[in-house]
């Protein structure tokens, strides 16, 4: 129905965050380096949740579409 969404900003943001985390992983303080691991894990977890929620939303949308079609015919 719609064209592919422009992901330029999101890709640029992801690249910038990953570059910053990579730079911080070389930091002299252990606490900063440890924070990089926690942050990386947190971002990965959020991405998994986004994928799950998008999937659930698509399923709900499909169900609603079927209900509307059934209601309009019957």
C-alpha cells in the first residue's frame, strides 16, 4: 500500500551510537567500559521487543481487517 519507509535517519543514528559505544569501550575507566556492555545488551533487548510488538500489532491488524470484512458482508 505504501512505499518502503525511509530508514536513513535510523541507520545514521544506529551507526553513531555504535561508533560512540565502540569509542567508549576503549575508555581507561572500567566503569565506562562495563557500561558499554550493559548499554549494548539493553539496546539489543529493546530491538527484540520492538520486533515482537510489531509482529503482535500486525497480527491484531490482520484480525481486525477480517472482523471488518466479516461485519460488512454479514
